[in-house]
């Protein structure tokens, strides 16, 4: 009976995810075509990962091995949480674990399927679509906490074996998994929204004990990674953007010593709209002002920005490390943006829609 209940619950979770346009991969993983994959194919515009690190958006597989499982219930997250749909499940561990090679093959297959439709779309460069069908990068993020998949190191290794670079995004709640990865990702991102334990409980809403100390442990081991590291900060108006917040974040940067700091605006989409109002979404000028404060308190300098994504990049490097081949003589990390922050990835959020053409 317990087994059937688990299967039924898992089936309901996956049905809800499919409603949100996720492609189901095996028993617990998902793929979703990114807004910027569409933009790269239809308009030749790349995302901030393209501008900062050279990633070609149309050749990027956006996936997660842990679709609906995480140790946090962050107020700003678009992950499907039990309170959103009235179904209870154990969010702390995966009910089953698929083999890494199966997840890799199926996620790449879903990406190919998603982009192949552009062959028949008027005005789309067919050579661009051919490139997209041969992905070169995977973003292991999207939704859920990937370090809850015990074989994460093997998963990264399988992508690398197929010639793909990897960006791993984690909340930092499993320092044990990060410390024992069989293979490091090409670049490691730690998502950090809270400057102290009080705000951690308010914003991240952990469902396990001792989570703040676990995040601190992750920050402590970050300098030991040979791959570039990023502290990725999601800024929420009214929650973590004060001058004192900037000072406290700066103290955490001293511990983590990341290669980069990304300061990005919260986006009012998906289930996060149940928990936050649209007013919690900062504009780009507000993100830049906060980034300037952070630069002052950390000694990091502002290297680049991507206005359509409301994000600013800081580093102690003189320029970012190029990972993909999106940069050209006319467009790279140093190019000044001429676009606004409304008609990019935040357009649907500003219009009040939770699902648009992605």
C-alpha cells in the first residue's frame, strides 16, 4: 500500500510539472527549454551566461535531476512545493534514483526534440537549429536541489564524456556531496539569498535542522574547488537589499572567496507568485545600485551586466573566463547593453503571466 501511495504521489507530481511545460526525464528528472534558447534561435540573442561566460543559449540543456525535491521551500522559488498543489510528499530524498547515463541521454534527447521544431519555423536560421541539436552545455539547475541526487558526480562525468560543459547550481545545503564529487562541474554556483541565519529561515524556509550551518560549511569549502565558483544572489525587494544586508553578504564573501558574484533580480513567475507580490521584483537599476554597494564592501569590481536579465557580474578577475563560443568581436562580456529590462526574460513576469513562450 505504501509503495502504491508513493507511485501515485509521484505520478501526480509529474502531471503537475507537465502542466508547467517540464519534460519528464525518467522518474525524478526534468528538462525545460529555456526562454533564451528560444531567443537565440529566433532573434540571435543570448542569455547572461552567454554574455558573461560565452555559453551559446541554443546549445544549452536546462535540466534538473531532482525536479520536486529540496531541503528548502524558498519564498521566491518556482519549484513545485506541497503547499502549492495540496499534495504531501517527502521532499528531503528521492523516492528512487535513475542511472546517470539514462538521465543524460534522455535530457539531451528532450532538448533535441524541443529545438527540432524550429526547422519548420519561418525566419529561423536552419544552421542555428543544426547547432542546437548538438548541445555543448548543460545547466544542472532549473528546479529542486541537485545535490539530493546521490550520483551527482557520475552525472557530471557522463555529460563531460559527451563533450558538454556543466554549470551546477546548488543551495549549498549538502557540503558532504559537494566535497565528495567524483568530478567537479565546469563551474559551480551556490545560490545565496540570506545574509544571516534569521533571514535564511525567513526566505529559504528550511525543512531540515541545522541548514544554515550546512550552507556555511559549503561556503568554507568553496575555495578548495579548482573550477571557477560563483555566489549567485537572488535579490528580493523588502527582504535582502538593505545596506546592512550588503555588509553581511560581504562578510560571507570573505569566507567563500568566489571567482564571481552574480547579483540577480527575483522573477515573479510560477508558484512563487503564490508567495510574493510583483512588487518584490527589483528593476535593473536597483540591482546595479546593490551591486555597487557590494563592490564597495568586498573589493570585487563590477565586470559586466545583462540588463534584459537584470543581473550584474562582479569579480576580482579583469575579465571572465571564457567557457563557450558565444563571444564575438561585436558582442561579449564588455559590450554595453542597449536593451531595457522589460522586454527580455522579465517581460512575462511584468505582464503578470506565469507561463509564456519559453
